[in-house]
C-alpha cells in the first residue's frame, strides 16, 4: 500500500466543536462539499453556529445509524486540541466510532481515549502525523506537468480551486491526479501528505515525493498551503513551492479581505505584487513557471460586484479569472493546457 494512503471508515459524523465562524470549520465544509456521500450527520457543542445542512446527531445516534467515524471538522489556529472536546472523543470511541483528526495534537494524548479505542476495537487516525520520513529535496527537474494553487492568505480557496481544476482536467480526458497537502484534502481523497507537519528541512523533499516523475502529458494538481505573505505560515508555502516545481500557478484571493485573517497589522498584497513574488520563487526550481489564472472567492459579493472584480483582475494580470464554486473553470483550463 502507498505509505501516504489512509483507509478511513465512512460515513462520517462531522464534529464542528464550538466553531463560530466559517474559516475555522473549513475542514467540515470541505468534506461536506467534496465528499457529500461520506457525510451522515453533524455534531457540535453549545455555541457553535456552523450549519452543514446535515442531520444533527450525537455520537451514539450516529453509530446506531451506521456511521463509521467521527471526523473532527474544526481547524483552530495552531491546530491544537481543545480540552472541552476530549469527552466527545471518548464518547464517540465508546459508541464504536473511529476518530479522524487533522490536528497537531495526537489523539493518543487524550486521557483514556487510547484505552477506550483498544477495548472497542476502533481506530484513531491522526491525519496530520507524518506516516513516513522524507528526503532532503534535490531540486532536480522531473518529467510530468504540475499545477500549484497559491494564495494571498490562508483559508480562501486553494483546496477548492485545486479540486475544481483537477475535476475539470479529468473531464477533458487529461491524465490528472489531485495531490492533497492538508488534512481536509487527505480526508477527501484518501491520500496525501500533511505538509505543515513535516520537519522544515524536508518540506520541499516531501513535495517532490508527493508529486513524483510522471509521463509528459500527466498533470498533478497540487493543493497549496499557507501564503508567502503570512508571517506565521510562509515557511510551509515556500518549501511546497520549491518542491512542487510547478509549471503553472493559480493565484487564489478573497477580494473582500484587507488584511491577513486574524492579523490586522498585516495588509494583503496587491495581486500583481503577489503574482510577481510567487513567480520569482517558483522559478528557482522551474524557470518556466507561469501564472495561468486567478481564483477569486466571491462568496460575499453579489453578481455585479463579482463581475467587476473579475474584470479588474483580468485587466491587471492578463489571465482568466474564476470562482470555483460559482463559475466555469474552462477559460483557465484552456490557458493551462495551451500556455
């Protein structure tokens, strides 16, 4: 079996904790949007306002209804486990559910959980814990084509953009793989590397392993992480960028944001500045890297505002623009395939 492949027991009871805003529940939304057939229900603590349009169930009710796992759909800043969630994990395991976590805190550190899991014969899946060691990157060019989504900030659509473009390429008959680099992508696709959990010296090497040499017509669509403009997570972004050796970049942006989310003292860059910096760094390992399009998250814009944002972006950067949840990716796919 591929060492990066995980086998997860479905369907899921999606746990949303006490999340009060969408970005911190991006794992829940991502799994709901891209693997809806795997989602049975949702469960949250008092105070949560996340609505997945799934039936609300307790772990015991979900187990009785045939659920296989409790999936933690919340991604708090820093990826740490909230103490108030621990009782939920123990009750879910006692009910016979596997636990799937994309957080940095290992599930086995929760008091009593490993013992309950062993007694009930259920699995504890720490998606964010590396399943293997990785080499130092070589930077040597390898055959095959690669597309990487990059962003002006975190949590604004890099994963959704990569999934939408991979699906569109496959629909055209192009040999394409989606390469997951975060916990949600791995939960959706069943394979990948949680790149932010790799030791810093080996991030670029992990990206090389994730997207290996392939046929000349094969495309790997690689899910981006973090942002070069984020003071907390830029290191992950740069390592992934160098190791991916992308032929094509898709720049992702939320036009309603003025600053890095949760860090108001760090304004977002102009899109042309962002594109230039990403291309400069990408060309270290692929001198032919090019920008093929922009993905705008226009979920907070009306139709008139969306069209204006598209037009302004296309005029500024000279590449097609789309919203992966609202508009066709065809213009960007055309640019990807034809240069």
